[in-house]
C-alpha cells in the first residue's frame, strides 16, 4: 500500500471510529430525549409542545447573543494548541475561554430578566411568571457556559467525554423534565427547558475537571484581555451567523403562532425536533471530530480537500438509510414519538428529509469556512439561506398552511449548498469527487420518490422505503469496509445492494 493509500485508510478509520462513538452516543441520547418529548406530547398536547419550542427558541436566541461565538472560536484555538502538543497554550486558551464564558453567561441571564417584557412581547408569549423567567435566565447562563465546556473538550478531542455528556446529561435531563411537567403541567414548562442546559453543565463540568491539561499559571489581566479580544473579534461573525439562524426560526415560530395558532406551531415543532434529532447522529459526530481535524490541516489545501470529501462520503453513507426510512415511515414515526393528534407533522417531516440530504452535503463545506476563520463569508451564507427560509414560509403559509415550513426548509438548503460549495472552492480549491456528487443526486431522487410513494400508498411506500434503506445500509457497509481495509459484508447482501441500486 502507498503512503497516500495508507493515510486515506487511517483517515477513514478515524472518521468511522469517532462517528461510531459520537453517533452511537447521540443516537442513545436522542432516544432518551425523544422519550422526554413523547411524555410532553401526551401530557400537554400540540399546544404545550409548541410553547416549549417557543421558550427554547428564546433561550437559544439570547444564548447565541450572549455567547458571542466564543465556543466556536474556542474550539479552534484549543485545537490549534492541542495539535502542537503545547499544554501551556492549551491551558491559557482554557482559562480565557472559561472566564469569558462565565461573564457572558451572567450577562445573558441578567439581560433576559431586565428585558423580559419586550422580549416576551416580541416573541408572542404572555403570562410568563417571574419565577419561570428566572429559570429561563438560568437556562441562558447554563447554555453559554456549557457550550464553552464542550468547546474545550472538543478542542482536545475528548470524543468519549462528549459521548458521555450526550447520554448521561440527556438521561438526567429527561428524568427531571418529565417529573416537572407531570407534577406542574404547563407550570413546569420553564423547568422543562432548563433541564437540558443544567444537566449538560453539570456533567460537562465534571468531565472538564478530569480532562484538565492546564500547564499554564493564572493569566494576568493584560494577557486575558489579548485572548478575549481574539475570541470576540473572531467570534462575532459566527455569533451573528448563529443569531440569524435562531432568529429566523423564532420569526417562523412567531408567525405560525400569530397566523395559524398554537396547534400548527406544535406540528412544526414536532417535525423540527425529529429532523434535528436524527440528523444529530451524523452532524454531532462531524462537529466533534472533523472540525478540530480540519482546523489542524486547513493550510494544506490538498489534505483539507481530501478530508472534506472523506467526511462528506461517510456522512452520506450514514445518513442515507436514515433519510429514506424517515421519508417512508414519517406518519408512523410521528405517531410513535408524539401522538395521533400530531399527524399533520408527517408531511412537514417528509419535506424536511429532502432538505436534510442537501444539509448533510453542505455541512462539511460550512466547516471549511469555520476552520479558515472566514466568519464574514459564513455569516453572509447563513443570512442568505435563512432569509430564503423565512420568505418562502411567509409567502406560502396562506396557501398551503403549516406545510409551507417544510417546503421552505428545502429552499433553505437549495440556496445554502451552492453558496457553501462556492466558498469552499475559494478557500481550498474544493471539488467534490464524482462519487460524492452522484450520491447526493441519487439520495435526493430516492428520498423524493419514497416520500411520494409513502404519501400515495402508505403501506406499499413504507415497504419500498424499508427495502431501499436496507440496500443503502449494505452499500454503506461495503464501501466503509473497503475504505478502512476491513472485511467486506456477506456477498449475498452485497449482491442485493447492487441489484437495487444498479451499482
């Protein structure tokens, strides 16, 4: 085997290992989290789920503003020091990151408390008691500081610790959240929102203490000021990009609440939660391993192009069977995870699966901009795509109702993907391999056909989706076995995959 071939094999094995660890933990964490939302759906119905989504969106929006993008930049700086094996630099980055996060967490929580009346009025929320506002303020502070902890662990590539946060934090949050709404009903919604950030903060704090690589003495104020200026100047564009995304979601949720009512908001929230969760299996792994690795080699254009294509290929292989199954069985999934009263969410979910194909293809390209420090370009792409999402929802809502959000989700990534590809080409002269380009086109076609079949013929469409998903799974096993130098799966399964996919 040549050096390049051995390097590629090692790279695929690293991607597969981290994706398996983080993806498996994310899948388990998602199952735990969906139990939490299933309980909320049964206890509170669509109206309650919609209000949870709205409150969580407010917390996310203010957390993004308060966080100033330092988690994204913190990962970048810690990873850069870790690649050089410089424990002193890692320790300095850690000190600056955590002190900044503590101050910003406090400011974020205080801001919500002081500005609660105009914030809730703009979001279309009323009747929030001061005690619940205090819990939401704590949620903002916990989100900001927990993000810094995760950024540090991500930067030093503690993949197993990130997996533990997903599982243990999710389990603790679910138990407390269900207890809160079971005892308090809608009075427990703010506590429900707080459980996630609080559990992540507590579990993450313990793991950071165990993983501490700090070899630096306490930094003086001038040294901290230099670090903070770097965090703020580099993080501001990423904060604004995140703000655009979360703000766009809040706009759409507020629009649904005002124009269609709480029930339609609940249907949108249900579909959105399912989509974000099953995609989290792939995307969380991408952020945990791929981003720090890409940051370390971004100046080597050839190596960076190779890694982006490898990550894209693995992500599409993992996601393909999930996307097809979700498109085929959306009504069943919604019924199992929520309740029969959430049936309208299935159509939204099917549209979102088509958008998710483009999302999976575009995310590795977005990380090129993050790793390159091209924050302004990243912001502009995010803004253009989110404006499209909001505009399409606004235009189609009177015509097709809440399903407009699903169509708009597809439109978002129709805009985002070519823009991200163009900018990745500018940064590292990126091109997709022929295999990756073909895989994206085939997955879009398969998901669209299976979703259509499932809508017209629910039973037959579901069976077709299951068969296609199995074939995609076998193909993924074959390709990954070959790429990592492991033994291929059973020849009969490989033959079935070739028959179905015409490979």
